[in-house]
């Protein structure tokens, strides 16, 4: 029986190999990850992440999941939001990224954030145990996105919200040439800053292969989320998707996309 393939950037690879290839990419860039985020987004990723954390509706005392949270910047914002009586779970499949996140959190005085090395497709958390979940710029690296969405939905208590912040499809055609020209220099900058261009070439390719806004919204509905919608950020350079775990016995509902932001 032939093994099923998936995409790793523009390359077709066996599904069983993708996670390890992605892990190697992020192991290479873990200690320069945040610097490159600032360079590639011109600093705008920080505002986007604050908006996404606000959109989780997390409150003091809540238990929240920062999935594919890597270096911990979203976990810091979540920890501020849920307070000392709340719990933040920082989950990432990559040990090198978690090491960076642990050091950052300790340096900022948040040593009580729980670090979990785990796979988004098989979350190491109990069903109906989370008040909110967020995944920032990580879903495109997941091999089976549909399974990951189902796993997150199962881990949320009824009515709890998932927020996905991810690169998406630019909605302003006139800006596409400029954006493509700008993103084409990322591997060169990565080579200069980190000594390796390959992870940033993968980044460009993984963005191109990621589902567009409407496709991802449909995937969330198929996974069982209700109240699904999204906001375009930076004209669609990124998008913030959201949806809730359904209440028992509630009919499935959907929500039209928000007006674009930025």
C-alpha cells in the first residue's frame, strides 16, 4: 500500500516525514525566531498577537492553551490576562522552541506557565478542560490540520473560543507584486542573520500552500466549531480566525467574516 503524501512547502513528502522536517526547520531558527519575526513583519506581528489574545476572551482564572506557542510571546500576554489564579499551557512539538519560551517566561517572572511538548493532532490535555485556545502562526506547519482542529475543539469547554492567527491570502491585488518582492528577500535576510536561508524559503512556500481565509473557515465548521468568522489583518497578509465549541444540543451556526482590519 502506497504511503499518503502531503506538502512540505512546495515539496511532496510522506505524511510520516513532515513533522520531523518541520521540527528540524524550527530547531535551526529557534534562537533567532523572534528577531526574524520583527524583520519580516516590520514589527506588526506584535500588534496582531495582542489583538488575537484579546479575541480569545480569556478572563482571570481561566485555563488557556497557547498551541505551537514556541518562544512564549503569546503565553506572556495570556498570563497577564488570566492572572495568578489562571493557568497557561504552552504547548509545542519542538523542544528547542520550548527551551527559548521557558527562558523568556522565567526572565519575565512567569515561571508558573506549564510547558508541554506535544502534537497538535493529539493534544496532551483532557477533553472539555480549556476556557480558550490560541495558535499563532503555527497551523500551517501541522500535517493534518483537520485532525488538529477536531482535537482543539474537543479540548474546549462548551462555548469556549479558539483563535487562529496565521499568514493568509492578500486581498488587495495591487499590493501582491510588492508583497512578493518583499517576501522574496526573507531567505537572504535569514542567511545573513542566522546563517541558513532554507528555513525562510520553507516559510514562503508554507504560506503559499496554506488554506485561504474561506477554506480555513470551512475547515473550522467541519471540525465542529460554531460562530466561525475571521478578520483580515494587513489586507490579508495575515488573518485572525475564531470559532467556539458548541453548547450541548445547540444547532450549528456560522458567522460572516468581519470587515478587514488594517
